C-alpha cells in the first residue's frame, strides 16, 4: 500500500514480481557468477521466459543411439558440488546424453553424477573420458613403447571412472585431449579399448580434441575404429585451447564443411564443444566477453533472430555439420537457454 501511494504507478502485483525477479536473479548470480544467466532466470520468475520446446534428436554415428542434440557437459557443472535437481530438469527437458570425465581434471564430477547415472542408467547415454599419458609433439610418430604406456594409462583411468560413477559400464569412453594422430591410430590404444569392450566396461570408442583437431579427426576417420568425436569448434573455425580463441589461420566453420562431412561419412558422430567459450570470456584470466565476435559469420536472418549471442553460436554450429553440441550448464537458466537454441536451430537456416 505504501509503495502504491508514493509511486502512483507501480502496482502491488508488479512490486511482487520485482521482488521475485530480484530474489531469483540474485540467487542465480551468486550461483553462476554470470549476469546473463541471472537476467534470464529473473525473467523466468515472472513468466517472461521462452517456453521449453520439445528436444530434437539425431543418431550418434555408428552408436545407433538417438541422442539429444544438446549434450549435458557434467565436468565443470559438477566439479565442486552435486546438482541433482538440475540433472533431473535436463532429463525432463529431453536430454539423454551426459558427458563427464576423470577425477584428475574434473575433480568430483563423476562422484556427483553417480546417483543420477545409476538411477537412469538404462535411459541415458553415458560418456566418460580421460587422456593418455604421452610426451610427444603433435606430429611426432610415437614409438611402440610410448603407445603401450599411453594406452595403459588411459585404460586404467576407465576403471577409476567406473568406480567413481558406481557403474560397471559406460556407453562411450573418449581418448581425451587428443592431439597426436599417430597415437590415435595406434594398435595399442585400440587393443585396450577392445579388451575393455569384451569385459563389458564400454561399448563405443571416442575422442575429444581441441589441438591439431583437423589432422586428428581425419586420421581417426581413416582407422574406422572411432564412433564419436567431440571437437572444439566455433562459427569462426577451430577453437585454440592455448589462446582460448579461434585458432590463428583457421578457416571459418562454413569452409570446414568438407572435412566435417568426410568424418561423418566414415561413420563417426560429431559433438561440438567450446562453441561459445570465445565470446563468453574468462575474466579471472583477463579474457573479456566478445559478444559480437561471430556476428560477421551470420546471415541477416540469424542476426535478427530473438536469440542471445550464446544461443546464436549454438544454433549456428548445429546447422553446420554437428550432430550435437556439448554445453556445461550450471543453472536452470543456462539449461533452458541452451534447449531453446538447440531445438530452434533449424528454423534459422531454411
């Protein structure tokens, strides 16, 4: 009553809405430290958020699994604490592919994912990953001894991941941070995978790469061993892990279509990662947001679409050769934002 008397224009209902926006937005800001997510959540608190669309699916390479085109990246999201409600919300939104990784990099993520993974083990496609210990340059030819040691370390980490997750089987296991084509084509690596598969620990072999990616992908396709590849790629081209930006000299994604098509024709499913990292920035390291970094790669229709810069990025990469995109989502706001971008992607490229 007092508020209405003094302002003369703000109704009690609107005041309550403001309080709800502040409360929800404030909690999200504290949780995610992302003002964009806080604003999105605040709008949702008063019904201003876009409705949740129905998830779209695509067969993931030779796996024959029809996976959601949005993959829930559990690594960063679950490193430090459990988020069971968020995982449940993702599953309810139609996400059925969950990607995590070994303790040496992702800390407690597998442990915190475990209850959810066990609860829905038969309904989700579960991926874990770990690197192989290798000291070599990207284009070195690894020795038999190097390959054997690298493959052994990678296989041991699978056992550790199964223990952390509390399951006896993952659907796919990635050779994480792959950068050396020689190791990718090593019989030692494939033997370790085959032994794990025969033991019932894993069904599909995959890799992730954000360094020397094009050579790694093409070599993997030649072997015929790999069913999935997660690649760091943006509308502007390959993502460079070391500079946290687009790889210097990279062709834009539109011009990388022949490479991506060749890989997919070999039977490998392609999952994107780091698609929006460049525009998101990382202020703690002095890398600031560059929200317009990819605008020059978009046509007028996409630039005019009612999407955030992050949504445009996901929509674009999904329409240019990827089966799915992997995103770390730390809040319900991020989850909904990415679901909307994923499902609506085709509408902007017809």
